[in-house]
């Protein structure tokens, strides 16, 4: 998988940086590996954002693979109220 910044314009104010902890890394993995990474992040006092998605197989249009996306954050996010 390759990415490019060409043609990408990102406009953020300083206030937006203060609301979210800094992203350290993004990992694409299976569910077992995601669980281990969450446990390790907890032990280190880091934050995580975990999501999953279905990715269709390129060779077989009839099948797909579940992919887990784990964003490792500098600190756990802080929420106010019942979000």
C-alpha cells in the first residue's frame, strides 16, 4: 500500500490540536494482534482508537477480509459528559 501527499491540503487551527492527543502510529492487523496491542498500550499509559472494516479480496470478488485499524495515541482521549 502506498500513499502520497500530492494534492492534499490540510487546514487545522491550533485549537483542534489541543482537543485530540497526538497520533503516534496506525497499525492494520487482525483481531488477536489488535487485542494484544490494546493491552500493551494500556500498560504503557497510551491511548488507542480501534475500528474495523471489510476489505474485498482483489483476486476473488465473492470474498472479503476483515481488517482492524488501531491508532496508537500519545495519551488516552479525554471526553466530557456522556459521549
